[in-house]
């Protein structure tokens, strides 16, 4: 699944607009994560679903779940439950991926030591500098040139390694 996720990240980066980059650059500690979550959740779910379904079937989880649900539904006056085990596991897995990514993003934004690649260091150091120096009328300054450099093909490849 990791190579497919890498492709999805690359596609999301390739589809990023200058406005998207501005929002990430000037946004909260999890701005990039929220961008990726919006762009990648549906395709990531499509890629994960067959893998999760196969794994759940292999260990017998789907069969056990169906047995438990049959017993549950035999109890009088209980509300009807329409739950899909595979969908639930995929949804929680995607939530966990983006939760972890948001925590890492926040750490990278706050701690210069965590900026391990030249591209991350350059972009985030610039963001920190610009955030501390308000422009005219108190607006945070923004460099479209920096965003373009950060999103260039060679830098996307470095980020995805």
C-alpha cells in the first residue's frame, strides 16, 4: 500500500495551486495535513479497501462479525445496525494516518531540528521568518517564488523519498 500512497501524495502535490500553497504556508500547524486529507481520503480508501477486506476475511473477522450481528439482530427491540466492518476499519485507518501526519507536521513546524531535508528546512524556516515579520497592515508576507520552488518537480521527488 505504501507505493500507492506515495503516488497519491505525488498527485496531490502536483495538483496543488498557488492558493493551496499559500493556505498551507500561512495556515495552522496541520494545514498541509488537512490539504492532503481533503485530496487523498477518497482515493486512499479505494486503494485500502481491497487490502483490508482480504486481511479481514483471511483471519475470519468478517465471518465472526456476521455471526455476532446475527445474534444481535435476534434480540427483540434493539435498534437496527447497518455497519460495514471493512469500511469501518478503512475509515479508522485513514483517520489514524492523518492524525499521525498532523502530529508530525506540527512537530516539524515548531522544531527546526525536525526539518530534515533541505527543502523542508528552506520552506519552513522561511515561513517562520515571514510569520514573525508582518507586512503592510499587519498581513503575513508571502513569497510566490518560494512556493513555486518548493513545489517544483525535483523538490517534490525529494519530499516523497
